[in-house]
């Protein structure tokens, strides 16, 4: 592609770039957490703040979300952090940050591919801050750290069984019988999907029966320990949804995507209903928290958390996207392949990211909620980049760009012209942390 100069830019692009340059609010580095987070006080009146990321492996995105979250927790009453991670793994962090005793678990937290997405230095530092913050609060007022995702089939089965072993031995025996249907597939659930696709018997009835059985005794179980029952019920829901997910994933990406995002949305609703005066901050990819109806994914029949939240919460929610032009990112070349630190190509000239780059700000917040002039300029569909856990720069246009109407997708955008990869944690125990530290088991 021929590089475009200021003189050869289309007039409409020059107008957008000029407007972005004027609208930009410069931000300090996110490591300066207090000053960075203070710029987001304007969003404190919302009940729900969705914070995105343009990749699953960029340090600045994690540090920026942490700084914003810290400010909203300390100054605006937010008490739930819900992340695009599996419930059992996040539960281990939640018990750590809320000063609760650890529970039995299988292996290290966040050890499943892509481990670097949550098992990294940036999350470690945020978890330590959250634990310290909660140490100054009464138990009922401590901040929760929760997972929204559905990939924990094996871990969630184990959690339900462990819970029932402690509260109801007869129910535990029946649960083992029902979940036994999935035993051959627990460690390779995608193979269960292939088996079902080829006409094999499914476990749908068994996992649904187990969820119903657990919920029928909710008054009895919740009276013993409401928090333990809440987590067990969520794990039973995950088992049911995961069973469905691995069956439909071979029928097409749209059905599996919609099932997954509806589950994450319903989990978020459950968290808010469970917590008195709940106010939540969500950390997930731009493709999940932006309004899917304003993107090509929505135009092709997919919805996401952001679209469902927009319909449910209206002006009570805010969705903030993240973007970058170039730098490095932690990503793999294929699913289940090793992580590499990859170079991110400069954004294409027909993308929104290119316009932000040309606006000339290294780090900035662009807030167009009360700017109809800027909304109108960003209302023309244009390419936007999305890098997940896999990054293929050699097929970047096909693999990582989609079309969007940015002003309808997000309420605001956080921009980093250059960014760097997250720093993964190894499996070893982390010096200075207790043996029960969730990342070190």
C-alpha cells in the first residue's frame, strides 16, 4: 500500500484527523495510576463500566484498566471486577483478594491456554493492590474478582462435586453419576463436540438435571453458606453451558459465539443481583464489550456482552474501547501453540487506528458521548483491528480487521500509539507471596 501524506489524504479523513487532534485528552503513562485513573471520574455515575482491549497481550491495556478500576473502586463505589476468564480460576484470585481461605483446586490458576492472558505480572500487581485495598474494608464491603467465561468444564465439575461432598453426600453421589457422562471428555471437551456431531449420545439431559437439582435445594444450601452455594450454582451453570458450547461449536462460529457471550452477560447479571448495591467493571476484549450491532459481526448475526448490556442498562452503562498502532504483543501463531512476543504492524491507512495515529497523541482519551459533531465524523463504517490470543501479521487484513461504526460501538476510546507485550508469569512460586497465593499453586 502506498504511504499517504497529509496532502494526499482524502478531505474527509483530514477532517476526522483534525477533529480527533482537538478532542484528544492527553493521558499520563498508566503506571502513574492515580493521575491516569482520575481522568475517568466522569464515568463514575454509571452502574456498569466495560473496559476493552484491542489485543489479549498488551501491557498498556492491562495497566490502564487497573488504574481506571482502582479510581472507580476508591471514589465511586464500584465493588465487582468481572473479567473474560474462567470462573474457577478467577474464584481462586477472588478468595485471595477478599482474604478468604483457599479451596481445593486442580493445578495452577490460569494454566490453560492462553495462560499469559491472565497469568502475567500486570494481573499479579493488580491482585496485590486489590488484596491490600480489601484489607482496609469490612468483609461485606470487599471488592470481588469474578470470571465470566465458559471454558472450565473440568474445573467446574470438580468444584460442584467438592461443594456437594461438604454439604450433601447423597446429592454428591447423584451428581457424580450424572457428570459421569462427561468423564471421558473432561480434559478434551472439543472431542465431545465431535462425538455428538457424529451422532453419539449427548450429556445434555444429565447436566441440566444436575443444575435443576442443585437449584431446587438453594434455600437449604444458601442458609448454610450463601457465598459457597452461589459459586457452586455458577459452576453448575457453566457445566450446562459448556456442554452446549462444545456441541454447537462445529455447527458454526456464530452459534458458539452467541452462546458464550449470552452466558457471560447472564453471569454479569447474576453478580449484580447477588451483590447489594452492585456496581461492576468488566475487563474483556473490544469485540465483547463494544456494541456488536455497530460492527460487521453484528451485521452477520452475532451479538455480544456490550450489545446485551446496552439493551439492559441503557445510559447506566459505559463502554470504552482501546486501540494501538504498533509495538509488540504476546500472542501465539495458532490455537494451543506456544506464546511469542510478536511485532504489531502499523495500522492500515483505511482503518480507524490510522486516523488516531495521525491525530498525533501518544496516549489519549477520546470521549464523544456529548460530542454529536465527533460522533457524526466517526459514523462512517471503517476497518478496525482486533488481535486475540492468535496474531497472524502475514494475513492481517483477513485475520484481524473487521468493519465498524466506531461512534456507535463505543462511548469513548483510549489510545496508545505504541505499546508492548505483557510479561507472563512462569509456573514457579512467586517470591514473597504466601504458599496459598493463587498464581503460585
